[in-house]
C-alpha cells in the first residue's frame, strides 16, 4: 500500500511539471513575434532593438533601430521581416 502512495505523489509531480511546461510554452509563443511601431520612440535603452515602419526604407522593409549608450548615435538600418514574424502596433509618445 505504501508503494501506491509514493507512486501517486510522483504522478502528481509529473502532471504539475507538464502543466507548467504547457503554460510557459503558451506564453512564450506570442513573444516570438516582433512588434513594428509607427514612430520611433524618444527613449530607448542601450542595445534595445525596435522595428519602425518608416518612409525612409523601401517597400517591404522596416527600420531596425538599436539603442546606444550615452553620447553615441542610435544604429539605424533597413531590414526585411517575414509576415509571420511581425505585427503592427502603435507607439505611445
């Protein structure tokens, strides 16, 4: 009888870890998509990357802006993103 009590407790632990893994994977999937802003943010942390829909880039490309440390300019480059990889959002001023 003691064997069943130990096996039951182990089964519950496995089920909890399985449920936790399921929840974490459901939360992680939306984080894989990149958000494309309509305007460049005024404040950007060093080495933080944002994508901006900008007229300076050709059709099908977005502006990739990388934040820098104080005294240096931001790095800006036009890149192309896959449709599944990006979602359009609004920037808050």
